[in-house]
């Protein structure tokens, strides 16, 4: 299920989207394979087996199939999104759970793979965040090393945007042509931008995703006090 566009902030884009690795199916898949093998073995190896035995075999097979179907739909209801602002894991259809980690809160990234997980090309991605959250574990991730690289790249890009100068980054466009012989200082060309001009620049940076909504509101309140 794609990430709802109505939940994306201005300038926010999805850069990666994935479901848990098929190993998430786990024991339901193992039981279905075992039940199918047992049913085929009894049917072929004991052709004159009592009909009651066959009914039991098929009932076990049907139960295993239903168990696997439930786990499969649960797997498809879990989606991990990486945007240029946050990492989001959404799960559930009727009852929904949403986990969100802002890029600016990520302190460290790592991944873990056991021997079996390496053979299956899946593993865990561990995100260390500030505050009381501690470490967020994303399990059953396909190709965890690639996901770690994607998140790391987005964190680096976020810090580059955050370190960009907020005010005075680009000169304001000239609207009126000054009369001939007018001194530059008389037009205010060397003056600092006014509070109103800085509000316009701040709004532009917010729409481009350079500053977050919280940063925008804080800086806006400071500028309004200067008006």
C-alpha cells in the first residue's frame, strides 16, 4: 500500500518502500510444506488407507493453508517507508500501528544478520535515536545493508539542508529600475533584509523542506515580534 500523499509534508518525497522479507511467513510456511508432504505421502504410499485418515490429512492441510494465508496478509499489511524527512513503518488494516523516526533524531545506524539470515538475504536494521526511545529495531528487512545505506544517505542530505543558511542565501529580485544617477545606498541595496522579507524567505524554505514545520513556527514567531 503506497504512502498516503495527504500525510506527506511540503517537499517530502518517498525514496524507498518495502514489505518484510518472505521469511516473515516462518512457521506457517513450514507447516504447510510439511502437511502437503504428509498428505501426498499417505495418499500415494497407502492407497487403501481408510477414508477417515484422508479426511484428517486434508483437514490438517487446510488448517496450515489458512494459517499461512493469515500470515501472508499480515506481511502485506506491514510497509516500511523511507522519505527525505523520516522513516515510517505502518502495519495493520483495521487496527493500524504507525512507527515514525525523524531523520534529525537518528544518531547511529547498524544492521545484524545471523548465518541463516545472510543465506536468506534478510536481517535487522537497528536505529539508535535520541530521547527515551533508545534503539528501534526493524526486523525481517530484505537486504538490510542496502536499507542502511539509503537511510544514511537521507540523514546526510537532511543535515546538509539543515546547515544551509536560512536568511540572505539569495538576493531578492529587483522589481523597479532605479533612476539614473541614484546612489545604491539610497535604495537600500546594502541594507539587511526587513522582517517582512525574511518571513517570505522563511516560508519559501519551509515549502522546499529545508526547515521543518516546528522550526518554521518558532522562527516565524521571532520575526513577527520584530514587525
